[in-house]
């Protein structure tokens, strides 16, 4: 993630996607477990 942290207030789109996609995948993979635990 250090690569995505930049002083530029307008991060490059590819860098933003590289940072966001792994987070989205992590959330999607974790949510089912959380739901099953809550149930």
C-alpha cells in the first residue's frame, strides 16, 4: 500500500484501482464469514 500513498492529491487511477480492488476482494471474502457468525 506504500506505493499508493502519494503526496499528489490526485492519485493515479491505476494506483487507486490497485489499492481499492484488493480491499473490495477482502471485504467480499470476509462478509460471508461475519454473516454466518451473526446467524
